C-alpha cells in the first residue's frame, strides 16, 4: 500500500533560508534538476510521483517554503530514489556523478533569444524579489528577539526539577529496557514552514496511524529540550529518529518520530487532537505568565514577514511568466520519460 508524506527540506527562518537538504536521501539514486524559474521542474517531479503512485510506491513530497504548491523534491521510499531541484537557494551538487547521482540540465531547453526579449522585466523582478526576502528575514529576526524575551520571562517561573522527573519517567515509558543491535540514524527536516499564504503544516501526513504523545507547553517550558533528550536517548539505543524543526528557529524541535516504535512526540495541532497520551509541561509553570503585549508584537512581526513573502512570490510569478515562452516543454517531457525509464529499471 503506497504512502504519501509531505515535508519541507528548507525554510524561511530568522537565520535566512535554512536548509536540511542533505537529509533528504541518505543513500540511493539521486536525479538533480537544473534550470531556470518556470522551466517545469516542479511539474516534472509531480508527474513522476503520480506515475510511481500508480505502481503502489510510496512518495515523500518535499515542498517549497516559498510556494507550498511547488515541489523541491520527491523521494520514492521503496526504491531509494530522489529527484531534486538543484537550483538556488537549495544549490545541490552530485556526490558521485554517473554512479549514484545524475544531473539533468533543463536549461538547455531555454531559447535565449526569446528570453532576452524579457530581460529588463526579469532583472527588475529579481531585484524586487531580493528586497522582499531581505525584509522577510528582518521581520523574522525581530520576531526571534521578542520570542527570546517571552521565553526568558516564562522560564523564570518553571519548576525544571519537576520537568526533569517527568522526562526520566517518559524515557522509561517509551523505551523501557529495550536497545537495538543497530547504529541509530537521525534525519532532520521541517514539518511546518512560513509560506506566502501563512504557516503551512504537514504534520498530519507524518503522524497518521502512529502512537502520538502530545506535548502541551508554553514557550520557555523546555519542550524542544525534552524532545532533544528523548531523540538522543533513542539514537544511543539504536533507533532511527526523524527530527522536525521549528520554522522560526531551525535548531528548535517541535516533533520527533521513532520509526521502529511507530511512535511520535509533537507539539503540533494535529497531535493535540489525535494523541495517545498528553504530556503537560504547563503544570510546572507557576503564576500569571503571559505578557500579552509581547505575544501580540511577536505575532505581528511574523505576519509582516509572511506578507513580505507573499510579495516575493508575486515577483517570482513574474519571473516564471517571463521564462515560460522561452522554454521547449516538449524537450522537458522527453527528459521526464527518460527519468521514468531509468527509475523503472531499479523497481
């Protein structure tokens, strides 16, 4: 039975564009697509994914944080095959050209003479795009500073001794005395991202049919630290751990999946409504905690950053429209057919 999962390999964060692309596929065959905006990379990957689903193969869609309807990559799990967009900002280069990795140059299907007709429009849109992203990241950096203040205020009212005891008991509940004769591997990605249309969340595609521990926790109560401890314990015991990060601060964790136990811990809304057990860190938070003004400022800065992302997308749409007439899509269709033939030799 095929499975569909959706994630983000990179995100627009307080640190600019942040990428976990190196974790998309640990080993296997990789096809890296090169080409300009509007050259059909996303459509090519979606079409191949649909073809693989017809063969009951599972697909992991890697969405673009700057346009969630666009695809930056797909992974065909059973075949250990990935097809990835290798253009900026997620610049990817092959590890072993001709052995495990192939570069597919879609740029050769661009008619330069037609493209030059839109040169000024392209240059203007690229300049405006850069300005929008600069503003987006400025707002997100400011939001992070306000969040630091919220965390500082809340953490001073937390009984961390009680939380440490809870973590100890939670480790026992999850792992017991079990260890695996295996070197645990970790995989880092985003389950949520800031996009031009707001926060996109694909956690539901990751946690469906799993045993879920929902972490109910305010900022500053140690939810990311808790999941970091549980994930490191799992790795030491030989379990494979998927670690999903916060869109604003990519070092922070909001969800982990312990594959061999079919178990997850998460703060996501999906987990709130679909969980096996609730872990309430807020019980260790004493007194009136919320400085509503700080929370309002934080949310306003996030909204402003998202608005700038929406303006960036409009400029990217202009770029795609400018490139579109110059592209030989018949040539790209032939590349799609060749990739499918190569993949099916692996199946």
